[in-house]
C-alpha cells in the first residue's frame, strides 16, 4: 500500500534490494547522517500576525487593524520593509487574513520564497466602501489617507515611499483599492484587486422600489439612503480613470470570476476595456469561478507575487 507526500508524488514504502540498507550498521549510519543534516539546517523563521487598534479623530472611534509581519522582521532589527495594504470585503473585517486560510497561504509563499518579505496590513472598514459617506458621517477615505497610513508607517519599520507601498483588496476592498490607486497615484506604486465591486452601469430602478432597496442593502449606506446614483458615479473608479490623466508608472493587476454572482465580471471586463482605450498598462484576467472564498484563495498568490515583483524582489 502506498502513501502520498505533500507534493502529490506517490512513494513506495517497500525496501529497495540493497543489502547495506538493511544491515544494522548501515541503518545506524543513515540515521546519524540524517540527524546531522537536520541539525545543520537552520529552522525556518515564521512570520506572525499582530492585531491592534488606533484612535481616530476623524472617525471619532478606535479602528482595529491587523498586520502580518514577515519572517525576518523580528530578527533584522534595522531593516525596513515594503508594505501592502489589503482591504477586506463587505461583511468581513481586519481579521480576514489571520483568521482564515489566507494566513497559511501567505506563510507558505514566504517559506517557499515565492514572495519577498513585506508587511501586509488590513484595517477594519465596516461597510464604508473606503469612501467618505454621502451623509458625511463616516469619512473613511480621510481617515485612511490622513491617519491610518501615517500611523502604520511610523509605528512599523516601513519604507515610506511610493515604490514600496502597494494596495490590494477583494470585492468591496477591490473597489477600494482601485479607487485609492487611481485617486492617489503618487502614494501607491502597485495596486491589485480580486472580484472588485465594479459596475459600469447601474441597473435602472425607481426610488423606493424593491430593486432600489436591494441595491442599497448590497452596497451599504455609504452611497446614501435612499441610494444616490450621482454620488455612486462620482466615486466610481470608472469616473476617476475617465477624468484623470493616466497614472505614470503605476503597476496594475486585477481579476474576476466568470461566474461572479453579482455580475462584477461584466464590470471588470468593461474596466479593462476602459484602461485599454486610455493606454494604461495593466494585467487583467477572467478566470473560471464565482464570488467566493474559494476563488480568492486560488488567485490571491498571483496578486501577492505581483506586488512582490513590484517591490523589487526577484
């Protein structure tokens, strides 16, 4: 009977026809050699997650955040690191990576040297869509740019320049990362998004109808209650791209599932077409999959390696 190793290769446990392997002396020598090799190999350093909060004068409350520190962070006390801001989706919070399979996935990427050592930081954003709300009560964009970035980059050993600062996100967070990237192109050198909440053209629905109410529930109260289409259009990444000069040197990656339950694949395709028409370089993919954790888990390594290369790691 055979067993399978981690890489998926089948191993045959039957001893080979080698008399030396089966002698007590031969086996003793083999175990001594293996023990020496294991002792000589240094233990791989592990990254760690740190979850805390910071006071916000703009939001009038404390905001929780989690930061994933790379394996070398605690050992190399004078080294400074790139940073990737990772924005969570609607219904999630700052714990989206530490308390999910995402943490193990990132640890594996570090262990296998598929990505370089950089910090990954996720702030709690509730249902804000990472904008200043229509009613002005939740100024999340102001908080993120004016308070959160300066706080993180003064409390951790971070290279605080555009080339070493990236932004990424999923769903609502994908909307936020695209919006921040194009609204503040001098702050971020790379941006990515998975299954971003991109809608090229909102469906028509009358105010107060079930369709309009469903739209408000899906998108949250950030865009007004009742939902304000003009405010949505004003904040849309589509509008930012159309009304702004092409960002210079900004590295862009985004993807979406072809079976996205919210139709964001249609918006992603339209956004790709807009970037092409504007001559803005980018990497875009439509992959088989829906709007779920399984899709993100499958394609998150692609965006992390994208940012790693953008930060200058081989």
